[in-house]
C-alpha cells in the first residue's frame, strides 16, 4: 500500500511560477515552429498547461490519450530491447501530432498542420523538451529542499512539544 509520503515523493507539484515559465517557452515554440497548439502533460495524463489554438479539441481527453499512448509505446520499446522511446509522431490527413518525453515525469504534445513541416517541429520540440526539463529539475530541487525544511520543523516541533508535556506532567 502506498503511503502519503510515497505519493508525495512520486508527484511533482506545479506552482504558478513554473507553469508561467513553461507557458512562455510553449508560446515561443509555437511562434518559431508555426505549430497550432502545444500541451504540457504530466505522466499520469493530467493537463498542466496548454498554448495555442485548441478549439475543437478536448484538452483533458487529449492529455489522457497522449499519456496512454506513451505508456503503450514504452512497452513497445521494451519489447524491442530499447529502454524507452523519447518521442513519437502520428500523421493524419489534416493534422499531425509530435509527442516528446520531458524527463521521466511529463511530456509535451504538439499539434500542427501543413503550414509547417514535421522536421521543423521535431527540431524545435527537442530544444523545447530540454528547456522544460531544466525548469522542472530546478522546481523539483526547490520542492525537495522545502520538504526537508518541513521535516526539520516537524521534528523540532514534536521534540519541543514532548518536552513541554513531560514538564507539565512531572510530579
């Protein structure tokens, strides 16, 4: 059974400053690549943020399906002897989607049409993934430091409380 501590450690919390930094990168990516939309998704399939033209798309459904697709692709990689595939693409008649892992906890999905090329999107997507991974590494380290500070406060508070209770009930 998973403990609260285990669940907290396995999840990255996205604070507004981190999301704002990611939004700025997504916006710049869309400008450079001429893609339609970009979605930043956590590994569990939750939409964290999105940018661009998203009309006609259910972003939450897209996020869940992208995460599920990457899970299936992870198994395909394993069967083929690869540790993992870092990106994948799907091409339709009118639109395409490029999906890339960002670290081990998230992914980016890029939707584009014929106004740009798959090569251009893939090139900029790799750069985007690297930049977002750096932002997430910093956020994760900050969260770990904050969590350790909370543990120290909790331990000292517990010790102090125990000492006060001992003194209160001394006879």
